[in-house]
């Protein structure tokens, strides 16, 4: 998956309620060509930037893993990225 494909997935998922693997609801959006995630529990959008997203994507492309814990060292939003990928 490329960065542009990930952003396209975000665009297609905007306005929908998604879930993490543990069932937590969130939404996704894009700001300045970078995904941001808004947990339903807090309502506060969060992003850790494009570099972290690219590191997530690099590892995902290498491993194919959908286990958020395997990305904890590259992004604090691993559970949201995995939830987004599971939604597609």
C-alpha cells in the first residue's frame, strides 16, 4: 500500500464510524495530507504526523500484521491505523 492509497482509504472512510480491534469507535479525517483520528470517547482529533504514518505503512507493507502492538514503537495511533485497514 502506498501513502496515496492510504489517504484515499481515509477519504473514502470519512464520515463513517470505524472501530479498533478492541471495539473502540473512532472517525478518520485528513488534514494537510496526513490522517487524523478522532476517538468517540474523547472527541479530540489526534495525529502524530506523516513520518509516523509512513513508518506504520512501511512496517505494514513488510509484515502485513494487523496487530496494533506490533506498531507501538512507530506510532501512538497504531490501533486506529489497523482499524482503518480492517474497514476497507
